[in-house]
């Protein structure tokens, strides 16, 4: 199948051809006809499946066709809500590419940059806004944005918006829109609160699940280093001595951790920059641009900031810290091995992260190969290495939590002595 088979208008086909889009991905193949038919859509799809074009292409076409109607005006007719600035800017860039031969316009509404620039764009009129919840609510409260004419709503990365605490903001924003509209909902996972939201928002949706989150791309070579505590940075420095690692996206759990890794890499002459929520939008975009162009070899990111990073020729993903949510591991490593290329995913695991490793292996249904020949091995008697890692993750034994209900008999005499002593002092 080609895009020509999906009843897409010539103007958009011309743009897709210019951007070297030839064959639709599975989610594009199923979503585009459904959205063009005016149906609500529920897509369970992870990063890298082509979901932006899946909702953007038919949206542009529907809005373009409506433009020919008299008195349509230039007002906000479509809203795309995303959790992060990077993702919003990336979607805006894609929409501008897909709509370059149409009259449809779009504007990104995000925090971290001057509001005045966004106000000017809104004053000039725009058909589509791509927004993060916080800045959008600010502009709604300032009466600078009117959502009463929205005909198409897209919620992208809905599970991440839930994780980031935006779910109540999202509900407030939806309340500002007409009840009758077409809603397109995309989420990598479907936790209970997201499922509940789907039921309240979507009407007889077309449901599509692409690349289940438990599956990892076969062409991504995965490995894990079981490390003695405190040696991750030394191991990372050693790995990056290999010039075959052309580009590496390194994930840390915290913003401070990301800055520390960059600082330590710089000391050993490895070009690195960090991208996280404490960085200004300008700094984040500069770091991302430097990484994409090859000026910076290593980009160190937190999970939230990494949403929206789309780099086709990324050779390595390195988990400096293992995520405590197993699905996040799949999202992370899915950033390499794109566009038919191979990729490598390397994880560092200290003793306190072994339960995370076990959960990841259970989700993906296989054991991640361990690299044993390195300078910082985890002591073999450590905690869950105590149960030798099996090829069957289900055989792992969960560490038993301490039984807090049991009283340590050794402490009892001390407690009695304390009461006695306290009483005697009071009597004095």
C-alpha cells in the first residue's frame, strides 16, 4: 500500500513525497481512513510508530477541505495536546511540512519561551494549535485563546500527561471546547485512569494497537552491566572510549544526575550536553540541535525531557539508571534502531536496581544478556544476584520486605530502661 491508496488530497501527497514518505506505517494505514471518515480514534502506539502523521495528515485534509466553505474564518479549529515542549515543537514542525502546499496554519503554544511571540501568531489567526497544558491554560485564563470552534481534538502521549500530573489540566481544557467534536486519543499504555478517560471522551472509536509495549525491536542489540555500586560513571567513560559509539542518548533518573554525568564526561573530553526540565527552552533546543548535527556526541536526558526526541541515526541508547517503570525501558531503547537501521541498547544496573531489571525482563519476555567481562562486577553474593539470573525472568525471587510487625527482642529491655529512667527523672 502507498499513501496514494488512502484518498489523500494531491497537496498533501506532494508534501509527503517531498519529505520522502513512500509507504504508510501500520498505524497510518489504519488511522488515516478512519479519521478522514470523521470517526473518533483510539491508538495504543509507542514512540517510533509514525503516529504523528497518522493524525496530522487527515486533520490537515479535513481542515483544508473545510476552508473552502464560506465564512469559515481563521480561528482555532483543532487542538493537539502534548506533555512536553519538545514533542509539541516536533509535531508543529511536522505539521508545517505536511501542510506546506495547503492554506492550513499551525502554532505551537509552549512554556519556557516568550508569550509575546505566541500572542502575535494567535492574533494573525491559526487553524491548529499544538500545546502543552500549562501555557495553554495561562492563555485561556488571559482570554487570549478561544476553543469554542475546535472540531478536532488530539490527545498525544496521554499516559505521560497522566504521569506528569496534567490530567486535571487536560479535563479543564476539554471543558472549554464544544461537546460535539472528533477526538483522537494516543497512548503507549492504558492505565485505569486513561481507560476511564477514553470511555468518557470517545464515541464508538476505531481502536488500533500497534507494536505492543511489551515487544522490543529485534534489530536492537540489548545488554546489561551488573555493576558494583558507585562505578557507573567509570563504566560509561570506558564505554565511550570506543569510537564506534558515534552518538549516544544517555538516560538518567534525575535532572541533577543528568548534569553530573555531563560534567564528568566533559572532564574526560567527551562532548556532552544535558536536556531536562530545569533547562530553558532555548538551551534545550540548542542541545538537541547540536546532538542531531553531530556537534555533541552524547545527549544526557531525563525521561520527560526526552519525549519528542526523534533522531533516525541514533546508534546507542544507554540507561545510566534503569527506569522503575518497565514500559519506560521499551520507550527508551525504541529511540535507536529506527528507519531500518540497527541499534544498541546498554543498561547499567546496581544492586538496588535488580528488581527493576527483573520487571523489565518479565515485560519483554526474555532475559537481557549480561556483559561479564568488565572492570566493575557486582559482588556475586549481592542481594538478588544471590538468585542466579535465569533465562526465564519468572524464576526470579522478589526480595521479601522486612516484617515490621515483629518486635526486636533485643530492643525491649532498652525501651523498659528508657521508661524507667524517664520516670525517675520526672520524679526528681
